[in-house]
């Protein structure tokens, strides 16, 4: 087994769409980013790349690359899951914490788990997602930023 950790932070700006786990959770405030800015999926990707001792998401999907402009981060996750599989591993489980002041994310968590699990080719029981606020404190509390921390475990891929 291999363990990995990922962490991502994005500035938030009005007039943008906020995508988390492939789910649109706000049409009012969203991440400033080159891709679709899916902070949750970026955290999952970095945890998986970290578990393989590979360079982070910015090296694999550079923001200098026009191909990645506005790109769905879930499509990057599919690619990362393929890289992990090619190296003989599969996601055992991932557990992520989203730190965001608003909106409340509980109505969206099921859809996020479903989308991330499907992109990794695993069951929803392998994907844990929790959301928490910063109680009004700091950049997250003032809705200026969103942060995600994710840990994951990869296990040896057993071919059937
Ligand atoms: Mg990011």
C-alpha cells in the first residue's frame, strides 16, 4: 500500500462558477483558476500523485498549457487514475476535507462522491468528503478563499 496527501487552495471571486467534485455548487462565487478550478478534485489528484511519489498536479497539467484552459478537473483525475493503474495500483480510499464558508455543501456531497468514485473506477464507499467552515475567521472565513486537504491510500491492483 502507498499513502498520499494533497492540499489545494484557491482565491474566490464573484461572478464565477464554483465546481467541486464535478458538481456546480454556486453560480455566484467561484475559484480563480486556469482549469475549471475544482479545488476538491485537485486535492484528490495531488494525494494520488503524492502516493506514487510523482510531481504534483501543476507539473502534470501546467497552467501554461492552452489545452488545460477551462478543462474539467475530473478528466484530469481519470488520467491520473490511469497512470496509477499503469504503475500497478488502484485507489483503496480517499478522505477529503473542504474548508469553505458558503454555500453549505451537504446537499452536494453525494453527487461529488459519485463523480469522484466513477472517475477513479471505484465504489462510492471509497470516497469520504467532509465540509467545514472557518467560523468567519481568516481568508476562508471571509469567503476570500477555499482550501481542501485530502489523504488517500492506494493498494496493489489485482488483475482478475
Ligand atoms: Mg488547484
